[in-house]
């Protein structure tokens, strides 16, 4: 708490007297080194209680040594001090020791350097300590303000404590960041205090008599300033108990503690010096009571903390802030009510010179638009609008702001740093990048540039500008870069902000690196633990390693990190692995809308793999990509993956070649995810997999077309060994192999191969084997060498003319009477929610263009053996007609032979006179292009007439109306409608179509119902996390809905 009690002081009068009394400067002190040997002999003669150390003295320049001491009080100073004498009541028993440093009341040690301003440093350290002890704020106050602004001329040639006290009482203390220490007097270091806010005030000071108990009593309230002999002996102090008597008081220090037990029981003061942390014990020394004349000229300031305490929440200091982004600031105030606050920001530290807001209602929060000021050590301060004398609070820790500037590169510029105008543009892209300080942007005019770019900070490089930087056009004025040692190197400091756009990097070679292996890697780009974006870049004819040396990534090598390549073109690049790109060390690289063409490997070694992409122990995503005419000496003509995670979506892989296997893609272990991918005309000279070769890989192939691929051995389209996962809704056609021209899949673990269209392959169509492999719902047709050669084709598999809409024109959608419509395995759905179609255009991930399934099918008895079949007219504008099918078997496959009639749209009914007995009807819609949509629910007429039409208040259709929550854990509710009383079965199936749990199997009344699944299987065990399907079966057909059990 602040010190209280009677105080006798007359500071104003004292300050006036001192101003008149200060008539000269402190005489220059000797700059010679201390006589260390003589000091050692003297210390030894006294018992060797302290260590003589030459290190500090020898680190000083002669000018610094000459100005180590600067305590020079004016004549009459002692008399004036005595007029402010304070006598403390001394407790019977004071504590044996006290250390304000250990109690967290002392700020870091500073260095007065080549200015005799010890008096200013001691008094300022005392001010900082009282603020920290009594107000809880750690401030770095300005000694230069004290030196430059005191009215007595006290400065680098000497001064005294009360000259500093005058500043604190009459003006208030400013911060070091505002008025930094220059080690000089005016005019070199002018007084600038009026420009800055004040944060420390005193109400006066006291003189403490040179009495052990009085000084210890004063220390109970806080540190005190004391004079000391700062001669050669103290300068040589290296530790221990300093016991040299002293002869002259020429230095001012701060006593921050004492210990009566120190110095063999003689007791000692702990002083904080102003000679930097290299002096003594980290800037401190233990001085035996009375040694060095310590205890003379002791003063202590009087301090009362501001009434209001302000605490700023740590949010702004926890993560870097980006310029021009909104950030929420929060704070609290305690003490007297504060109606409004002011908020300021300091980009250069605690000197708050940028206004955030004034007179902000004290609600405790404010949204701040971060200024465009790059800094690693910014600070925010909040204080009552009435002023900092009433209170204040700073952020704890630095506020880092990533600002932004624009810099230019052009051969027409003057090449003058920092390159912030077109006229001063740099001639080198690397120089402009090196000048960046925040989230800067470097604009590069078209032209040819040489050298390297190193991105280790948040910088964007954008090329291909015209000379006045108004138009960007890669074709009209490309920016072309050529460099050795990887033209562009990106490191972790770039984070996920750094990017390169619209550059052509050509003819570059890789740099030497030990990762992924020793060699030259990344001819154009080397990324290490960073996440940059490359957009609209072209990488042409780059080479990882010279000659036949080892090198991965002819264009780019990625080692860790998560880079993104968007709309980039990789052409004619060369490496020993990954002709275009190599990805390693846990990296996750993403390529969107990129083209890889004519990239090759450097020689014919079988170990050289991945004509375009080589990924090992990492992750690669390709979406919207084209990989064409790439070549590998070993395996993976386009992509080689070793224990990697690879996904290819909406990608074309054509005309690639390999010698040993995997004309398009080879995957060893790991996982391979292909969705809506076309593989055409790929080949392997030897080995398996004209398009795809996998071994021990978890497969997830959906809606993949492999056509015209050739393998010398096994699997013209796909050779999957030790495979698991699924191959679903794929089309393998016109592929060739010595054995199984279509797809050969040998399962090891759960494997589902279903709803695939396999036709016109040479060497056999489909062979699926494995203890846990399931092959079902596949249509294999007209394959030479046999259609479905699997040991046990599923009951849903068949071999029928698929009746495509226009196969020659490339439209493989199911046409009218196609057996592929709604023929998928149980639990598999098309995007419109109907049962999955077989082939490319079926399943949840299909590029789906078929008409919607027919809803509302119902039969009514018109009498005389005539029934009317009605349905809801299709909403699609391009609907052409409807096809009505009839069969006496409840579960039947529609075909031309089972057609009752074609009904032109928009008519939505048909009157029919079926033969005697039970009959079942289905309806589908056909669009103007000939695509056939999903079937209606089955409706039946038995021997006694049609099924009754549901009551108007009951549901019209059998339907699953909802699953909620979805995803769920551990239970979900399935909502379903039943139009008429009857037998109902509700069951849950896994992704492979296996029964997991039957939830209901029995009679149910017409109406809306709810059924709960608790996430357990039929054995009462918790089901694994994953995708499941709930199937509702009734007289009107089956309905299926997907569910996700999350864990």
C-alpha cells in the first residue's frame, strides 16, 4: 500500500534553490582500467568475501568508463535534503531480510552507457518500482526525459535524485518508447516530453538519514536511492559480499533489498546498478552495511496510485493481427465509476501514438479496425477519458500486426529501396521481396528476370503487369523468371499468406537439400514447412537435378507444409522422381484446375517413378486437373504414391505411360480416392494396371471411367492387389490386358465392388476375389474372354445391354428401358434420393442429369376390369414422356418387353385393363435427350381389384421424411410415412450393404411414425463410426436414406 504518515518536505523551494546552486558539470573521471591485481590483494586481505572480475571493465570503451559515475549534487544539497527528513517509527523487530526483486517489484536492469546519468537511472528505476508495486503495471519509463527536461542542467556530466523527482512531480513521467534514451544532453537529445502522455507522478519525496534501521524501515514501503563510491573496486565487482569502505560518493544506485544474515552476519544491501546486466550479478550487487559509503544521500519518493485500475483482455496479443481486419477489444475497470474511455495504439511499442477511439462508452468492449502498421511489438492502452492520471491499462505482451505495403519490380525503375513506387522499382524480384516487412505485395512488370526469390514472410508476388502497372496479362507481357538453386524457395515464415501469381518459371534447376534424400530438388520451387499459394503460374522446362543426379520435383518439391497450386501449368519438367512435383514429409499439397503435360523422368531406371507427381508419406489432392502425356521410367506414368493419401476429383488422366506398371497411377499402401475421373489411353510396357495399379491400398473409386488403357499383364483398367474399400459406379470399357482387360481386384479386408458398368474389354471383364470382398449390382457385358469372372458374383449383378443414351457421343446415361436404372445395391442412392443407377451416372457422387423419380403413383378401380394408374407430373421442363411397365412378379426388372404404354408429357395417367390376377406397375420419366429417370413406387392390383386409395388425411406415399440428428452420436430418430396399413420393415445397412440392425419388422397402421436407432448393431454392440443406410420396405416399395454415425 502507499506510504502514509507525517512527512516534512518543501519540494518547490528545494527545486528553486537547486536551480541556482548548480553551477558546473561533474569533472571527467579517469578512463583507465582498474588495477585488478591490487584489488585482488586488497580483497584477499579483507578475507576474500567478494570476487574481482575483469570482464565488465574490459567490455567498456574508454568513454563509457569515464562516464560510469554521475552523482554530482550541487552545493547546499545536503542541507536541503535535511529539510525533507522523514523519521520512521521503527518496529521492535524488522524482518531479517527483504528483497523487492524476488517480490516482483523491480523492473529489468538498464545501462546508462556513455552518459553519466546514473542519478536519472536510479530515480527512474525507483519510480518504475513504486508503480509496479502499488499499481501493478510494469512500465519502462524514460531516463532521457529526466536528462533532457530537468530545469537545472543536470545531465550526462552529473546530476542528483531530486532533479528527477522534479520531473515526476511537476510534469509526470513519459515512456521510454516515446522518449528513447540517446546517451546525450540537449541539443543532441532535445526535451520532447510535451509531445507524449504521462504515466507516473509523485506527490513529493523524503530524505532518509544514514541509519541502518531507518533505511530498512523505509524499504518496507519500497526501494530507495542512495549514494555510493562507484570507483574502480565497485567496477570490478563480480559477486559475493562487497566490503570495500569507500572514499568518495560519486555514483547513485537503487537499494532494492537487504539481508541481515549476509556477509557473515554483518548484513548487506542489495543494490540495482545502471551499468547493464553484464555488471556484477546480472546488474546487481550485495554491499555490506556501510561499505562503499552506501547509505548516504538516501531519498525515497512519495507515490499514490491512480484511483482506477484498467485491465485489457489478452486477446490482441495471442495471435498476430492482420491490418484492415476487425478485432474485438475487451477490458474491465475497477474503482470509481468511469463513464467513458480512450483507446490508443502504439506501433513502436508502448508509445501510444495512433488513436483508436475517444470517449468510448465504458461497456468493456470495442471493435477495432487494425491499422496498416507492421510491428512485432505494438501495444494498446485504455484509460479513462478524464486522463491517465486517473488510471490506465496496457496490453500484457506484444501486439503483433502484419501490415501491408506495395513494392514494385520493373527494369525501368531506379532500383531504389524500399521500391514503393513505380519510379523507384527494383530490378530484382528477390530484392523487392527482401525489402518487405508485413503482408506486403510485390508487383512485377513483364520481362525476363534472373535470380532467386526467398519467401520467409507474408508476401504476395504478382507478375505479368504492363509497364505502368494497370493491366495484368500473362500472354501480352509475361513475367519470366529463371534461377538456379530453386528459383523460388518458400519457408515457414510465409505461413498460409505468402503467394506467387502470374509468373512463368522456366529453365531453372533445383537446390541441394538433404530432404527427402540428398540431392537437387525442386527445379522451380522448393517449399519447406510452409503453406503458400501459387496461382496462374507456368512451370516450363525446369529440372530438379543436373544430368542423371538424384532430384525430386522437376518443377516443385514440397517438404512439409500445405501449399496450394491453383490454375497452374506444368510442362516439360524433368526429375528422377516426380517429373513435375514431389511431395514428402507429411506435407498436404493441393492442386486445383492444374495441367500437367509432357513431364518426364530423367533416365530409364525402374526406381524413377511418377512421371508428373511423386508423393511419399504425404497427402496430395488434385481437383479439376489434367494429366496428359507424362512418362515414367518405372511405375506411375502420371502419379506415383508410396504410403500416401491421394485424392483425384473431376480430373482427366490421358495418354500417360510407364514401363513397369500403373500407366496412369500407381499406389503402394496408403489410400487412393478417385471421384469423377477419366483415365483414357494410358499404358504400361510391362507389369499391371494400364490405368491404375495398387498394392495394399485402401480404395475409394466412385464414378471413374477407364477407357482405352493397355496393360501388358493384368488389369487393363485396374489391377488392385490386397485392396480394401470400394469401387462403385465406375465404368471400365475398351481396355486391354493379357488377363482381365477390365478390372481385377484382389481383396484384403472389407471390399465392395458394386454398381459398375464393365463392357467391351479384351481379356475379360471383371474379376473380384477375397474373403471379405463383395461384388454386386455390376453389369458386365460383351467383354471378350468372359464378363464377370468373379467366383461368386452378387445376386444383383447381371449382363445386359446397358442401353446408353448415346455411347458414341460419350453420353453414358441410362436411356429408355435401360437395365441400369435403379439397379444398384441396397442402401446406395442417386443424388435425387432414388435407388442408385448402375454405371457412371449413378450413386451419390454422380454428375447426374437423369429425370427425377416419379412420385405419387396410385391405382384406382374404374370398374369393368379397368384400372387407372395416376402419378404426379414431372416438374422438369425438358420432360418428353413417361413409360409404364407391368409385371406379375412383385420385384421385376423393367424392359421393353414389359412396357404397357408410353404416355406423352404432361398427361399423368393411364387406363389399363390388366389380365386376371395380381399385377405390379412402375412408371418412369424420359427427358428430351432420352435419359430415363428413377422408377415410381410399385403399385399393385390383386385378383380382387386395386389397392385402396389412401384417406385424404393420411400420407399419400411411403417415404422416409427425415433423419435427425444427422450426423449423430449415439442415437437418431427416423421419421417415416405409411399411406395404408400393412407389413413394414425398417433395417440399417452398412456401406457394403450388410445388415447391421432390423429396427422394425411387422404390421403398422397408416400414418406418420418415428423410429429410434440407438447406434447399436443386432448383437447389442456399438456400431463403428461411418456411413449407414436406413431402408424402409413396404407394399409400395423401398425407400432409403443415408445416415452418418460420428464418434
